[in-house]
């Protein structure tokens, strides 16, 4: 009898944290610095502090569910098992917007950076290059992608460290060491509670993806213990980087007025480090986008695999692993093909609808912790009501609020996508009369 290939547990805590940070792309805090500083009136680090607190509630809930259900699938699996299989399917369908299109957006942004620097090379060449290399690394296996990811993250963090050091040097040279302890970046005459919370709603987008490592649960060693730690560390470290970088950048450029807020960080990089650092900064941004795309594609392929294995997506297509590489090759190729759509889009259009699925998933994962608490209580198992009711309830309210703050076009497109998902669900459940199919493989806990 031929045994089916399975996902192989090889990842430890440091690797998971690196994958999560790569997905967050810490350097992107500089890419949107001008927008947040402009919105907050020059109080960008306060916006990131508020966003960090908000995300920690949801990170806590992901940790609880990852410990309870250590299998691939992330929000789809947690909601399916805790609330209802049909709700789980719809969450999985909604978050496909995020998982499937986020790699495309990442590759498009990376291609845009390079196209701006080398206008003679069509952006399509850069996008195809990103897709081919990322897909090849992910097909070869999580170990290869992990090693490549380590090198890419090391370079990205080096660029961040250089930017912070040069910013500190610039501040000291103009205002002395006392200039490093200013409270102006946190609150000033042009900022208010309203502007800071509005900025936090934007800054929260920088955290999207901290949950993505949960799709690698079955490739993690001791996932019940490792995964919750990894999720919280990713949110904390990522948030810490965002606050520190935005603080020193805000010291270099007080206030929120720029000639072009979209490229504010590039101008600041030239200001503090000259042409040489400006080139290094560009390289760092491109590397950051590549590392993020690598992690995003890996996560998207695992979500498709979990849904295909459950036969809620065609199993012969999505629910198979390659016998040689033990990776979902078809799913990786599919996500790469979706990435080609970036050739025909601009950044603004492509990013308009990916956040609907993320905030939908965040809200439902928080609620799934409460449902899990009720189920366990009925079974005679007592859990801490603060960690399993109060904290996730606060997280659900915050995420639902952020969902309501999305652009109207994003909400419209997201609801249309969800409507299609309801039709698909109706078809596979015979008019919602039966639960979506689930294979026994998803019941197996990864140990």
C-alpha cells in the first residue's frame, strides 16, 4: 500500500518568528511612514502603539486556537472546529482574498520600486522574476525557503538598523542627545486622539500576516507549545520595530507635512545617508518585498492545501502534496499564476480589497475562542474566562471596528466575494442541509 506524502515537522521557534516577521515586512513601516505621519499630525509612533495593543488581543486568540487545534488551515480550521463547519468555510473563503492576493500585491510593490529605479526595464519583467524565484524556492521545500528567508531577513534588519543609527546621528548632530527623548513624536500640537486612532487604523495594516505562521503548524516541532509563543513574539517584535523606527524617523522629520507622503521615507533616507545609503535603502525595500512574498506564497499554498484536503475545494487539484518535495506544488503554481495579474494592475487597485478577508478572519478567530470556551465548559473542562472570554471579546470588537473602517470599495468587493462563497457553500452542502466535507486527516494533531 502506497502511503500518502505528508507535511514534515522541521520548523522551530526562531524559524517561525522569522517567517512571521518576513510576512509582516518590518521595513515597510518606512514605506507607509509618510501616510501615517500625515494622518496623525506627526504622531506616527503613537498610532503604532495603539495598533500594537489591538493586535496583541488577536495574537492571544490565535495562540489559544493554535494550541487547541495544531493543524494547517489557520482561521479556516479554528472557526470550523469551534463555531460551525459552514462558518469555517466562509471564513476560509473570505481570507482567500488576503492570502491569495497578498503575494500578488507584494510582488507588484517590489516591481514598482525596481521599475522606478530602472524605468527602461518593464515592470512585468520584475514581477515575473519575483514569481519564478519565489515559487521555485517554495516548491523545493520549507527547509530551503527557511534558509533563504534567514538571509533575506538578516539583510532587511541590517538596513533597518542602519536607518535607525543614521537617524539618531542626524538628530544628535542638530539637537544634541536631548533631542532623542522628545515627546513630540507621540503627541504634539497638530495631533489629537482622533488623528492618532485614525492613523492606528492604517498602521494596523502593517501587522496583517502575523497570523500567517499558523498555516505552517503541521511543519512545526511541538506546535502546541511553539506556535502560541511564535505568534505573540511576531506581534511584539514587529510592533516594537514599527514603534522604534517610526519614532526616530519622526524625530528627523517632525510633523506630518511632506512634498510627497508616499515617498517620504526615501527622501529621508537620502537626507540622513546620502546617495549611497539611498541605494542601500532601495535594495533593502526590494529584499523585504521578496522575503515577504516568499512567506506569503507559502502560507497561501498551505491554506489551499487544508481546504483541498477537506474536499471543500477540489481535492485532486488542491489537496495533494508532491511525493518528492512534500510540498503543495500545484497550489504554489496557482498562487504564482494569480500573481501575474499584478502586471495589469496598479498598487492602489490591488491593495483595495485584501484587507476585508483579514479583518473578517481576525474577528471570527476571536469569537472562536469564546465558542471553544463554551464547548470545553460543557465537556467539564474549565478554562480561564479572562483569557478565553474577556480578551477575545475585546479583540473581536476592535477588529470589527477596523473592518468597518475599510474603504467602501473594499467592503463592496469583499461582500461580493463572500456572496460567491455562499453560493459555492450552498452547492457543496446541498442547500446548507449538510456540513461541508471534512477528511480525517484534518483531525490529526501535529505533535
